[in-house]
């Protein structure tokens, strides 16, 4: 195995780790926002209570979504780099299924495919 193949494998593993970390952070922030709303309702507090904090959570969600989109775009770009430089690698362990690119908008994240 060449150095570029070893580097490709290491980058692919880190990319997958990063994608999962961003998804986990996004899911946790969603849960926090939902818990804030449910807690306010359970405590019978006005919808205005905690709105500024909820605005911050929504802003955080937007930032995390931007990070997710950037990671997905980087995934596609790294695939192109690997193909351009003849880096052949295959992920070990469990792989993830990806949508099949059709060239038509599907609502799925086809950039990562």
C-alpha cells in the first residue's frame, strides 16, 4: 500500500468521524430546543419566556447545518481528489448506503454520493 493510499484511508476515516460528530451535535441541539419548549409548556410559562435563548439555539442549529453542508461538500470534493490522483481505498467496517445520483433533485444529499 502506498503512502497516498494510507493517507486516503486515514482521511476517509476522519471524514466519517467528522460527519457523525456534526450529526450528533445537530441532533443534541435539536433535542435541547425541544426540551426547552416542552419544559416551558410543562411549567405553564408564557411563550415569551426563554425566547431569546431559543433564538440562540436556532442560530446554533443553523450554524451546525452549515457545518454539515460544508462537510458533505468536502466529502464530494475529496472523492474527486482521490479519483484524480488514483487513490483507491475502501472503508473497513460498516459502510453507509448513499442515494444513487440521478442528476435530478431528489431532496436527498446527493453531493456525498
